[in-house]
């Protein structure tokens, strides 16, 4: 980043997901940090800030997934990290399927079979995604830093697989 002329660089990792939201908690490490990885993550960023402090501004960030049934989890997580965060991205990678969530960007099969199978059509999956984005925008997480929305078009990741079933 320094060699490319960047003046500011934000390091953003996916936050830990709440337990019990996925069909299999063994998948949690694939989708974000584990809770015991948070402290080393921020420690490493602080070391980078110190090492490169007169060459580039480094921001410590976190990308947090929005779960409409776990808003308090997200609020509590962000509150606990607020003194370490310079940057926050709120994203929607998951849609509810009963009392669990499936990822919209994990595999084509999870979208075409899991989500379309649950919602009945790809149109309804898209409607639920955009409803979720709208809901996400209405929640006040009271962050001390600005928040951004992450890759809002993520629902289109598997458009080729989706086009095959429509």
C-alpha cells in the first residue's frame, strides 16, 4: 500500500459470528474470526500502526454481519470493541432459513437449493435480501466511528448458478 502511494489503509476482518446461527457451528471459522482471535488481531494492527506510523495511516476495522434476530449480539460486540475500532463495515452475508441462517455467498448450492428451496423462488430470495439490507440500515449501532455498508451487491455472486434455475 505504501509503495502504491496510499496515505490511509484500513485493515478489516470479518467479526465473529454468534453461535447457533449457522446450520453447523463448525463453519464459524470459515466466516470470520473466532472470539479468541480478536485480541491478537487488534494487537497485530497496533504493531503495524507503530511500525508504519510516519509512512501510512492504518485503521483498525471490523466487518460485522447483520443478523436480524441477533441485533443485540452485534450491538454488544461493537460496544466491546469500540475503543479499538477506527472503521466498521456492516454487511449482509446471510439470510434466515427457519431459526438458522444460510450464506448468500458460500456456495451456489446453498443459494439455489437452500435459499431458493426455503423461499420458493429466486425472486423471493432477492426480495428478502433487499428487505434485510433496508432493515440493516435502520438499526442504530451507536458507533463512535463511521460505518459503511459492505459489498451491497453480494447477492449477485452466483448469478450464473441462479440463472440456470430461473
